């Protein structure tokens, strides 16, 4: 059961990452690309969190915190940049 769960989780996270990369490539606007980049980062956070849960290591917690802060700051910066371009 654990192997099946790991395979399903890997497939779902891979499909999500591929769809986010496709949206980054094809996104008609900058905001679509920003949202897709956030989705890709959330997928990375999910995969690192799943790996930490499976291996029962708490050493990846700082990596999760840094990645989430990077995503937040990056999103805010890009949205402020996009808002400045429209005005």
C-alpha cells in the first residue's frame, strides 16, 4: 500500500509540475506566468514535504520555510512590478 501511495503521489506531483511549466511557457500574460510559477513552487513544497513525511526527517523543515518565504516574496515583488507597469 505504501508503494502504491508513493507512486500515485509522484505521478500527481509530476503532472502538476508539467502543467505548471506548460502554463509558464504558454501564458499569455505576465500574471499567468506568475501564478504558474507559484504553482510550481507549491508543487516543489509538496514534494519536499512528502519526502520529509515518508523519511520522518525534520531536517528538511528549514528548506520548506525558505522555499515558502521565497515564493511569497517573489510573488509580492512580481505583482508590485506588474501593478507599476499597468499604471
